[in-house]
């Protein structure tokens, strides 16, 4: 009978070993401020072609001392390899135990757990925003606190939250000088011991000295300071403005002169053209000292009527007198009418 009981015991052990399920391993927390996510790994080859699911629970560390501790399920039968605990109600100053279990075809693995304290273990984030303001030769830094999962300041959880400011001069040749560091708990910081007309760059990180937690640095942010303008720059600006005004006045003067000339071009004196010569000058007739005018009447075979010769002579005399009186250059004129010639001096 003793041998039979031993054989039954071995048979039961072998049967339970065949149905033993691999639990999750490599548990770790992904955190930032008050955002918490539990992640783990699991060997899929242990399930073959079947799909395993996982269950995640947490309980307060103090409740584990009780006979029946209260476990709160956050993710039940999830197929992923992570579980978000951000909205599960974990207190930032609390201490918890978080555990995960594998489920496969109605079987369950043993629980795998880790201890988690947000205040101690959660990663602190950098400032959510940094702005720079230049006021003369001073530089104002405006820092916005890191935000929790409710978009509120992390100072609600960390009373001694402070900031490390690392700043350095950025010369034009690109070679950075030795950086300087200052710490502050204020959200507005003024750097006054810096050079005027110089570009400064800086990075800022959050700090909590209780657990010596520091965040990553923000991206570099740069700004150039101002200062008193040198006298030679003021003189140059004045000279340039004076020359500019002079050139502008000169340009306007010549432009207005050209426009005035084009508009009043017909009012200026000009040369007399040929169209007006007949209106402004008397006609000039150039004649020789003597002229001969021959009038040949039409030859008619019939004898002229009586008295016609006397009329021709009278006409010739009048014509000669008119020509002599109207032309100053003719001294002698001879008019020949037919066979008769009339001379006038």
C-alpha cells in the first residue's frame, strides 16, 4: 500500500507539471509625472498557437498585512503586454503592489508582482513650456510647471519643485563658451549679469530634491539681448536719414519740373514757321530796273472797229503807271500793244 500511494503521488505531480502555465516576467513601470503604465514580457512559445490574456491588479502595501487584502482589478483578460494605471486612483504619495497573471484556456499562472511608489519611482517631466523675453540688456525667462494627468501643476504633488537653468553665450563664430548654471523655484527668472547685444541660449530641467529626481532638459532656446545704442550708430542713422531725405526732395523737385515743362510747353517763345509768314511780313517783289510788257491782241483779218485803238492806248498808259507806282524796283517800263510802244520812266 505504501508503494501504491507513492506511485499515485508521482502521477499527480507529473499531471500538474504538464498543466503549469508560465507567468509574465520582466515587469517594469513606464511613468511620467502622474501617468503610470505597467508593462511586461511573456514567452509566446509556451502557449503554442493559442492566445494568452493577462489580468492586472493592485493593492495598497498596508492592506497586504491583512488576512484578506483587497485587490483592485485594472485590466482583466487583456491581450496586450501593458496596462494603463493612470486613471486607477493611485495616490502620488502612496505605496502599492502591482501584480499581473497569465490566462490561457481557463488556466491561470501564478501572480508576478512589483512594488511601486509614484512619489519615489515616477519620472519627473521637464517644464511644459519655456518662453524668453528681452528687456534691454536683461533676459526674462517664463517657466510653466510640468503638468500632471489632470493638466494641473506638479507643484500640487511636489512642494519643493525647482528648476535648473543652464545658459551660455552663443558667439557669431558658432563656438559655445563655458555654460553657467542657476537654480530657482520661481516661474519667472531675470538674468541681469549678461552682456548687451549678445545672443544667449539655454536649457531648463525640473528638480525634486526629496528623492533627488531630475527631468530631462528642454530643447535649447535662444534670444539676443539689447542695450544702449552707441553714439556712432546714432550718427550713422541720422546721416543716412538725412541723405535719404535730401535725395527724396531732389527727386521730387526734378519730377515736378519735368511735369510743369510738359504741361506748359506751348507757352514758351518759338521760331516763326512758314505758315505765319504771310500774316507777319509784307510781300517782297524783286524786279529788274526795266521791264517790257508785250500785249499782242488776237490777229483778226477784219479791220478793228473805230475807236478801239484809242482804248488800247489808254489801257496801256494806265497799266504802265500802275506798275511803276506799285513796284519800287522798276524804273523803266515799255508796253507794246500791237505795233505801238508806250514808254514810261
